C-alpha cells in the first residue's frame, strides 16, 4: 500500500510540468527512501527520473534593470580566462580515488565555474553525475540572463535526478558543490556544503604596487554552525564528533562535528549540513537548499577562485589568493590553480597523518 501511494504521486508529478522543482525533488527523495521498489513503483520512478534528467532548469524571464555603465565597461574590456586543476588525495601513503569533479568554461566575458566534491563509497560517481547535470543546466541558461534563483533550482534538480539514477547508489554517498557564473559585470554564486568561492580584489597603490584583499562569496554549511545544528536536531539528527571505539557518543572528540541519524547513531556521519545525494542524510536534516547571491563586479575585482575543502581545510582565503596574485601580470589561470593545489598538498604534508584529501581548484 505504501508503495502504491508513492508510485501514484511520482506518476502525477511526472505528468505535471508546472510542478516546482522542490516538489519534484521531494517526490524523488520519498521514492529513494523506500527502495527496493515493487514493479509499479519502479516504473513510476523511472518515469520521474526521465522527466528530471530531461527537464534542465532554464532561466526565467528577467525583470532585472539594465546593467550599469560601470558593469558594461568592466565586461567590455575584459576577456575572462579560467582553468582548473584536480589532484587525488592519499590514504596511508597511497593515492586514493579522486572523488572531485570540476567544470570550467569561458566565452569572452562570460564564464562558468563548477566544483563538486564527492564522498562515500560511490562519491566519484555522484560527483560525476552532479557535475554533468550542473554543466548542462548552466549551458542552457546562457540563452538568457542567469538569475540566482535559477542556479539554486539547478542544484535541486540535479539532486532529484541523482536520487533516482538507477546507475548511482546515493543512499550513503553524496557531494558538496559550488557554482559561480560571471557575465556582464555581474557574478552569481551558489553552493551546498563546504566547497567555497572567494573573490580577490586588487587595488593599485602605485604603478608598481597594489594591495589585495579577499571577499568570501559563500559560507560553509557545517553541523558546527549553531543555526544549522539547531535545524538538524529539529529534523531528527544527532550532532557529535566521532570518538574512540566503545566510547559513549557524547564523549567523542575526534575530527569535526558530524551529522548522524538520531535513531541508529551510526550513519551518515557527514561533516556538512547541506549537500546533494545522501538520501539517508536527507531523511534527518541534510538540506538541498542554498541561497544564491548576486554581486556587481568592480573594476578592482581581479580573480575568482572556487575550490573543494581539500584546499580550504588547510589554506585560508588569503593564502589561496596569495598563490594566485603572482600570476596576475600574465593572467595565468592554469598556473594559479596549479599553485593553489600544490600549496594545499604541502599544507597537508606539514599537517601530518595518514590522510590527505582530494584537492580541486578552478581560477
């Protein structure tokens, strides 16, 4: 009987194209949480998945006023250059599977940067699916103005399709992600989890001297944040740090605060409070919802960096920008991204331990 209800809802949502992306996502999550399916439910799930996979988010008609003259001048005189570098981490001295994925594409004064950081047994497959979906949605938006809400919807749509993808098991595997789009003197940024985007501003003091400062475009979504922790607990989660084997849950002191299921206390053990995939995590508060922001670029805005936590867990925003500033004269995006990843590798080595996370940077 339970499956019949979910099958009927999924079929209805699939047939109604006017249903909002959030409602489609909720239907996909409900189906993902009642696997394995009977024949009727499996058929409805496949129908919904097909609709989600083909229903790329498009930008709505814009009511935005015309860009300012300053923005037009910035876009008109700059040809954007970008590149990305991704390096697999290590476990006990041996290379591990790289679960990061990125997309970087520039066309004149328009650019799209995407970084996805997978985790869990199927983290690489999850990251590949999400990166492909977000790339497809962003390309589709280029026919019109890219609005913040459209980018936020694209993340929800990508996750909904992931949850029903028959080739990717996302019950206990998921990803953090960040998307930045630059066009016509405006920057739109959105993220889930601990992938981060920062903007570097360069202000000339003299002809030979300049000062640099960072502007963080995203704030990490972590269970250690008080507002996020209260929301998670209200949704049925338990927040604790993992401790030594056999120790009471409340005494755990190792690593960052993590999200656990209140009933079992064994999974999913996530260090992020928002993200994609992780169907079990979404059942106890993991949220696939972001507030996308829009920033008007200034003439002094010189570089945008989007990177995974394999970079920002060991380097500050200022240290990342410091790596990039040396390549400002040549606009060497690839060299800057490589320098950031190399600096992260050295920082992990100095930190010690048997683990080094995957590091991905797009500049």
